[in-house]
């Protein structure tokens, strides 16, 4: 097995520091290895929220090329979580969030896994639904199958995304190319970090009519 490079060692140190700095990441439960900029997270958390927080924190570190996630959610053995209770909590959270259309999303729960089903007008509504159910006690994973209603004006979608990228403080629009086919947005070109790659994708998803993003941006 090839030994990690000094760059990998430095990156590993920075990721560990970021995980330790973020209070939403479970302390001392996440292992980090790095090979050629590819980060592998291992270990366990007692909640899906903590697992997601660890992945998000690692993605913020400059130099991360990709993340392999092997973190397992291990629930507290002394507490019994029933799917019916998780489903009820999910329905309550979704119904209490004024940014989500009432009745548009149905949560389905099986063995602690929540599957979100339905259709919304905007991608931020899809994201809001997932954010609401992540912290629920007993959840071990979330599958977001909510669809966004497509719009027909492809040129308008493309130009609105290009304008949004131009306004972003994190991105150089000239290095990111945008193509739209129906509601699918394809991003090509290069950015300087995985965080910028994520920013470009999230920016594109906020456009009216953007249903999904194929993110082919490379990290230079």
C-alpha cells in the first residue's frame, strides 16, 4: 500500500481540525483517511444528523477532491424507536414549515429510513423537506425522491443560472459552463475546491425550472 503524501497528511490534519471545530459533529467518533485528495470518513454516530454534519464539514476543507462516506448510524440501544413515531414526527415537521407547500410531500418510513415523496415548484422546498427530517430521533438515513416541476423556457433557465453564478462571491463564471436540456442542468469546467463545486451546483438548483444538476466540474 502506497504511503500517503505530505499533502494528504496536511489535508487529513485540516479535516480532523474542521470536524473538531464544528459542534454539530460528534466528537471523537469519526475517522479520517486521505489518499490523493480522496477523503474516507469512517466510524459511527448516534444520529443521521451527526453523520451528515461530518460529511458537510469535511467538504468545506480546501483540497478535498471527493468524499467516500463509511460512517454508520448506531442508535442508542437503550431507546426503542418505532417507525410510526418517526413518521408522525416527520409529518409534523413538514407540516409546520411554512416554506413547504402543505400536503405536497409524503414521508415513508421503513426501519428508520425516511423516503420523501412528492412534487414541488422549487428546489429549495425539496431541500427544506430533507433538512426538516434529518434531526428526528431514530432516523438512520434519508432518501429524497421529491421531484421539482420542470419549466419549458430552456434559454431563460440557462441565462438565469449564468447570472447567478456571476453574482456569487465564490465563483468565477468564466470557468463554469452551463447547458440545459429540459429541466436538467449540466455544469462543466473547473473550480478550485469541492466547496466551490457544491456552491455552483446549489446555485444552479435555485433556478426556476431546474429539476436536476449533472455536476461535471473538475477541481483544478
